[in-house]
């Protein structure tokens, strides 16, 4: 096989087929569109294409779309709500990504290693996981947040999910116990394939649908927890966050005044929209990691390509 043929095979298997499978599901399409919108907002904030909240002064309590220069309205002090939402997006995305990668990465590493190796390694890793699970999660996060006073969103995401991985790791370990008894894993072990390669090529791919769903759950947990902690005043207000906006809205009487209701609704809609995008993308990506669906879609793609080639030959003749 030549280098070009090998590259084409890798492209078909690793890029084109997953994209075809993903795009065939409406949930993946809508999930990508929603998350793309939030990424666009983050890019606008990073590039400074929208006014800063601290520099936006306008009439107080403008309603939704009352003034198109301030499409989401303004707060009690005349701050642009759209600016608050847009400039909170980069830190939110960094936070949920860091927390989800931390939780799922640790869980996959510990769960697969414990389930595959068994014996003393399994007992030690699961005992450590049980110890982490026994620690109350929310009080631990509050203590760490108050002690460290984190302002870096990446560090904050890791702190919020500091113990989230333990339950997921135990669930993955139970699945690995079943997968390691399959014939192809036994064949790899008999041929002397190293443990890291067996885990990477034979075990983890079969766990990816479950890992993907839990990655989304971990990201949503970080978002909800951070918003709640900012709303309660546990985390420092030096970083702009949708929870800070909710706190100020509640303190400004938005819960009881219709003229200030948009102040409360804007961050809530932003939170629900991002959560919906994550859920749709997670459900759609489950098909990408399903080997049966990928094989069927790849076969349909090849048959379509061969039909096009036959049609082209017929036209030439």
C-alpha cells in the first residue's frame, strides 16, 4: 500500500466516515449550530468586537429589543446585558471544557486500568475511588473555592469537578470487566500486545459512547455548579459570569419587577441554550462511536460513490 493510499484510508476511516455519520443525525447538526453560536460569541468577546460591560452606559431598564443598540436590554445601572452575556462566554467555555476533560480523563484512566489489570491494582484504585466518593462533593468545592479564591476559569473547572470522576471511574471499570473477556482482547493478549495498546485500541473505543455522554454531563455540571456558586457569592466576582449577572439581577429586584425581568431571563436563556447544545451534541456523537452505525454508513457512502462512478461511465459510453 502506497503512502497516498494509506493516507486516504486514514482519512476515510478517521475523518470522512465520522463526519458523515454525525451529520446524518439532526441532533448533531443542531448541537453543532448551537455550540458554534456560543463559540462565535466567545470569539467576539476575545477580539473585542462588542463593547465592554464596564464601558456601556445607556438608559436604565431598557426592555428586550427596545433599543437595537442594546438588543437584550440594560440593567438598573444602564449596563448592556448583551455585553454581560457575550463577555461571560469565553470563561464559561474554558471552565466547562477543563472540568469535563479533567473528570472524564481521570475516570477513563483509572476505570480502564483497574478493570483490565484486576487484582491488587484494581483493589487499590477502587479503594481510592471509594475514598473520594465518600467525601461530600459540594462542601469540598466550597472549601477549596474559598481557600484558593480561583480566578482562572481552567483551575475553577478542575476544582468544581475535583471528585466527579470517582463514580464514573467505577462505572467504566464494571464495563471493562466485561470487555476484557472478549475474543479480540484475548487474541491481542496472546500475541503479546502491550497493555497500553490493548487499552487504547481494543477497550477504550468500546467505551466511547458512554464516555461521550458522561463528558457532556460533566460539562453541564461544571456550568450549573459555577453559576450557582457565583450566584451565592462563594466565588470571586472579579471574573464575569452568568451567575454574577443572576446575583445582581436578584439583588436588583428582577424577580419581582416586570420591568427588570429581562435582566434575570437573559442569563437563564444563555445557560439553557448551552446546556441544550451539549445534550444534543452528546446524543448525536453516540452514533459516531457506534461501530455498527459507522459500518453501515460507510457502506452506504461507498455504494453511493460506486453508483456515481457507474453513472459517469455510462454517460461517457
